[in-house]
């Protein structure tokens, strides 16, 4: 009997899209973190890499504690949150309506999708000189870099989300007497919301990855600026702190979107 249970657990563990217990899931998370910390410790404490280039975990932890007590660190955190939030929000305000239009109407797709497909392969860093000419070197320029990094991807993904809504669902709405705008407002938009939430969750992650790029534009504050400043003086422990801080903020926003998805669409998550 015990052997049969073990076989079932093993088959579930390696089954395609097989379910595992929460305990097993958390064990996997803890295991990979422990392996990464072990590798880092061996490389740094064992002096396999010069500590100037790879500080030890306790050095980074001490520096993190110092930075948490530093008002300048928190100022950098808040200004970075403002820049990421501003660029992401601007991309959503413009990109979501255009994406819905492109996914709903063929004429809008013909106008919007081809140039967007072309521009999205251009790196946001390539636009920095133009942004500095057009918007100066103030906060608006930094927000625009993050906006450009998010907008084109967002619009195309929203268009795909819109096209993925079942056409049968829309035709049924027409059959029941709904007008064109009612179909869009009452059927199409609600049906695409779960996928849209997942899309926004991905895009906010990209917004955080563009933060350091945005703060190359004549910045004097922000987490990206603090990382670049630490690089000049080879303060690698401060670089690690900045990277970890950005990672934690990104993880926080990601889990917020994940929670909202479960909260607003529980039927998709197996909830009640």
C-alpha cells in the first residue's frame, strides 16, 4: 500500500500540469533559494571570486540594514516607484483602449498593429537621445522611457486578449438583441478581463526592468541611479542591495496582481 502511494506521488510530481501539494511547492521554493545562497557563499567565502566583485551574503545583509535606516534610500525607492507607476499607468491609459480596438475591428488592426509590430523590436534605450531632445531631462523623460518600453508590447497583447474572446459568445449576444456597443461593454470587455489582468501582470514586470535604463537619463535619484553610482566606486554590496530592492518591489507588484486575479476571478483559480 505504501509503495502504491509513493508511485502515485511520483507520477503526479512529473505529470504534465500535474497538481502538487502546497507543502511540496513551498519546499521547492525553499530548496532553490538555499542552493543559490549556498553557491553564492561558496564563491564568496571561499575567495573563489574577489570580494570586491562578489561580496559575501552577510556583507550585503549588513549593507541592506544600513540602507533601510538611510532616508536617502527611501527617497530613491519612492521616486523609482513613481517613475515605474507613471510609465506603466500611461501605457495602460493609451495601450488598453487601442489594443481593444485593434482586437475588435479589422480596420483598427490594419492601422495599429503593423507599425506597432515594427516599433516593438526597437530597444527603448535607442529612443533616449530623442526623448532628451523632446522632453528634456526631467521626470517626464524617465517616465517616457518606461512608457515606451511597455506600451507597444501591451497594445499587442491586449489585442490578442481581445481576439481570444469566443466569437460564438459575441454572436449569441447579437442573437439575444444586444446592440454593438452593448456587446463590447457588457460581453467583450468582461470576457477579456481575466486575460487582461495577466497581461498587466507581465507588463508591470517589464516596467521594473526598464527602471535602470530610464534612470540613465540625467538622474540624480532613484534605485537605478544608486546602482550606477555604486558601480563607479566598486561598492558591489550597494549594487546588490539596489538589485535586491528592485527585485522585491517587482515581486510585490507581481503578487498584488496575482492576488487581484484570484480575488476578482476565483472561478479561474479553482476558488469558491
